C-alpha cells in the first residue's frame, strides 16, 4: 500500500518461517525514500487465509477479524508516526 510518494507499507506472510502447525508470521515492510525495513507483527496465521493483494486475511472468522483489526491498527500507527515526523522536520 503506497501511502504517498515517500512511504510504502506492505503486509506479507513469510511462508518459509512456518512452524510445525503450518502457521507463518505476518511481516510488515516499510519503504521510506528508497530505504527498506521489515519486522514481524508477532502474529502467526495459516498462509492460505492471507490475501496478498489486500494485505488482510480472507473470511469473517473471529481470527480473521482480530488479525485484520490488528493490521489496521499497525497501519494507522505507522501513518501517525510518519505524519508526526514529517511535520517536525518539514
């Protein structure tokens, strides 16, 4: 998801790091002015439930709702911090 010219936020599942139950961690990738950083959200999901285009889980299960709400919260916090930094250094 491209927030603006300088910031891009991508949520993705790192399938290679799946545990013995088949659940894999959700990662966040930030690209700011060409510099990339990524970190785990601390959530593990079944990779088949994840929609890479939307960056959200498919379905209406309780797990999907909870994880999608958390993804939206993380996305909002990143945008909020970005806006604070931009206004301070603009």
